[in-house]
C-alpha cells in the first residue's frame, strides 16, 4: 500500500531506514532472551512486544513524497 502525501498535508516527513530500525529492535529483543526464571514473564512480554513492533514496521505503508 502506498500513501500519497501532497503539499496540502501538514505532515512532516522524515524518511527512515526501516531495515536499520528492525535490526535495532531485533538487537533489543535479544536482550530479553533469558533463562532467568525470575524475570521470565517480563522477558517474554518484552520479546513479544518487540516482535509486534517489527511486524508493524514490515506492514507499514510506503510513503511517496512529491517534491
């Protein structure tokens, strides 16, 4: 899906590298892989949340800018 952003929109556009963003979240996600049972529930939750963030990045629409 592509979103067309025209001059009439008041949206500030800042293109980002989605792959770099996913790598960052993936690295953060690995911090929550733990065998420590004390923090298991929190770690599992954080792992899943970061996974959902990466899926959202994958599914986000591409914005086409017009200059």
